[in-house]
C-alpha cells in the first residue's frame, strides 16, 4: 500500500516534485480495494435492459465505529495515532530514498478527524431517489467538481470488463442523462458541504489515509509500526471497530438491501423524480397527522 500511495503521489508520503495527486485515481484505488471512501457505488443488472445497468450511489462507510466520533477523548486519541504512525512511517521512508518527503502540517490530522466526524453524524436514511448524473452534478457541485461520475463510471466499467469482472455485453456508454439511484440525500448534502470547504490536497490526504488505514494489518512485520497500531486498538477498547465475520457482514448487507433495492428498481421504471417527491410530501403529512392523533388520544 505504501508503494501504491507513493506512485499516486499521496501528499503525506511523497515530495511535491513528484507531481500532484489525482483525486479520481485515489478514489478509484480505494473503491477497487473495497473501501467505500466518500461514497459507495454499485452496478446492478436491469432485466429489461441488459446492456444498461442500474448505477446506485449511496453514503460512504467509515472504518471506525461511528460512536467513536461522539467522544472528544477518542477523537483526540485517533488524531495522535495518525501523527505517531505517520511519523514512524515517514522516517522509515526517508531513510530508504534519496529525497525528503514534504513536511506535514499538524492540521492535516485534525482535518481528517473532523471530516469523518461530520460524516458520522449524518443519520441513515433508507430511501432511494431516481435522478440523472446531470441532476446529481447540479445538486452536488462540490462532489462533481473533482469526481466526474460520467468518466468515473466509464472507467470502472472498462476496468471491470478487462478483468472479466462484469458481464460481457454491458455497455460503457455513460452520459449526463444516465439514470442513477441515490440513497440518503442528507449524507450527500453534508458531503457536498464538507468537500466545498476542503482543498484538493485535503481531499487527497483523506483518501490516501483511508487506503493506508484499511491495510494496517499488513504492517504486522514492522515491530515499531505494529506496536503503535496495537496501542491504538487497545485505547479504543470495546468500541474500536464494528467487526464481524466477513460472510455475515456481506450476507446481512444483501438482506438489508433487498426491500429497498426492489423498491428502487420499481421507482426507476414507473415513477419520475417529481412524482416521487410529491408522494414523499404526502407521506410526511400523513405521518405528522398520525402523530397529532396519537398525541390527542393520550
């Protein structure tokens, strides 16, 4: 992972003379390793149009339990862990190369923690919305500025086809008119706001950190690094991670998605975005009325 991040010119492990980091490349690297940084995407077959799959985009996932971000003490432990780990890692790298790595601003670590805390604070909304990539880009301009979904979806399709990870007759023709299914608008509102505050470097630092953090287990053979990592997990206590057997996690995600996924496919075919909005407004009014009636009866 260290070599990959250096090749991608990740700011915390490389010198600026090696070039600027590519945000789409870092994001794709994360997603291809199963890290849902910023957002999670998936591609589902459309039985009525085999060559035109459904693209879904939903909230990203953090690698620490969301409850950790509620604690000022644990957030500070997390920040110090980043500082200690990167200090050791950078010293090892500088001892083995012929140039110095760019200096780190202490604020880099705090920005990562604060960014994740904002995303962790968004409530989970199990609703899907149909819109085009063009509408997504208009609604969330700070996301689209650096992460062009048209180019991104095309690259993923082409890469997966080359690796034979997708069906042979899928098309890579994606445009601003391509329909996507969006889950959790509140999350994307928050993500759009936070990315609007973050510089390109800030975003590169965050994406690279997510990749590195995901593969901490690969540092087991480095005694000093591994000691720092183990101390961090001990300090997190029972809340360190939301871990479970991989097969249980995967099967539960699939089970949880079935009702919403079926509804999303039905909505895409039979309802426009305007119709969906009207129905949701009506349901909100009915819910409010039901709450009022319950209040009166008690």
